[in-house]
C-alpha cells in the first residue's frame, strides 16, 4: 500500500551542518561571535610583543616558527590540524549534552591573568600559552564538560606552535650522543675513529671529517614525531596511559633514528664515497630513518599495547584448529 515503507528500507539522517546549527542557536552564535572577536583582537592584532612591540601573540608564534634555529616549522600546520579535528569531531560535539559550568569561567579568568601578566613583563611566550587556557575555559563555561572534553586536545595542540625555551641548548647532548653511537658502530665495523664532542673524523686524519651540528642532532625529528604521536594516540587509543606511552616513545625513537642515520653516514664515507655521504645521502637519509625508526616504531608500539601479539596467536591457533578439523573430516 502507498505510504508503507519496506522493512529493509534505510532512511538517511542528514548530518548536522555548521550553518544549520548557527541558525538554530542565535544566542550562542552571537556570544561566540563576540568572544571570537575579542580573542582575535587581543591575540591576533594587539601588537605588544617583539623587539619593537610590533607583534601580536599569534604573529609572534608565526614568525618564530619560521625561524630555522627553532625547528618549529610544523607550527604553521597547527591551525589546519585543529580545524581538521573539529570537523572530525563535529557530530559528537553537536550531540553532546550542553550546559554552562562555572568552573570554566574560573579557568578562563586564570588564562586572562596570565595574558595580563605577559603583557606587563612583555613575554610573548606566556601570552601565547594563555590562549589554550582561555579558550578551553570559555568552552567549558558556555557548553560544559561534555563538549570541553572533545576540545581539550585541539586546544593543547597550540602549545606545539610555541617554541620551548632553551631548546637549542638541549640539542648539544643529542649531538654528543649521536657522535658516540656513530663511533661505537664504526668500531664494530673495524673503522679507526677519533670522536671528540660532536666532531668525528677518520684515523689517519684527512680522509673525512664530520661535525654533527644542531640540525643533525635529531631535535627536528623529535618535535615532529611527538606531534604525530600525540595526534595518532588521540585518534586511535581509548585509554590515557596508551596515549601517554606513545607520546613518551617519541624521544627514544627519534634519538635512535638520528644515531642510526649518523652512523650510516660514517660507514658510507669510509667504505663507499665521502662526497656522496656528505651530500646526497646526508640530505635524504633523515627522511628515510624517520620513516624506518620513527613512524614504524610508533606503529609497532601501538600494535603491541593493543594486544597485537595475542591477536596473532589467537589467529594462528584458530587456523590450526580449522586445519585439523578439515583433515579429520576428509
């Protein structure tokens, strides 16, 4: 009969769009526009930082991330990553329970106080660091904890665009460690080497001489791999300890990857060609070892902590049972 739907008919439910949500919630939309305009002015256009007080906090972050010595060029991708995460979580954000909670306003006020203090002492890093606190507090105050928990991680990603103080000093130990590992590996292959600090050279002198500088310390791989581990853990892991373990693994994986890279440069310079080792291989080996040790190690660790070995054992056991049953049936 007309008007009766079939039992197996699937009715498509349209996903809520941003435009429709804004139209259905005019009060919240107006409040968001006002808050967004205020935050945009103080963080994006209020020039109070820099050597000549010519930079806003966001302009300062963008300019500093472009400097080669900080190795924070990934910071330019943070806005796109945040937008992508918001789009990915949009259905859950719309469906989450919403109610205003006072503690969110308290957190926002703490962030505002940090911003005022940063403006007082002209510390752009502190001002930029207050942005996630203010944003998360306002989100919790307007919509409550259920929405705030989905936006906590995107807010924290802003810190990946704020270079850590003393980062260049930390690279010294990484340079020395990579040099020592390369010296040990060279000794295993019977190469006579002389390593002092971050310098390593062949014995007798004159064949080749390398200096492990700041760019080859592994700090770039470390920062990039930490960001990737944080995003990957956030999207794929359901428990906090797993996310923390993946982020913590970025340090040993990046250090081992760089040490392996420096070691292979020494081996190629000794046994194959010095110019090739110092130019072509030096330029491309970082990407190769980042994939081999960094990303592969991260995926393998995720495989282990999610019971990958147990699952493989169960599959092998199931296959063997099926084979025995088939043999018996035949």
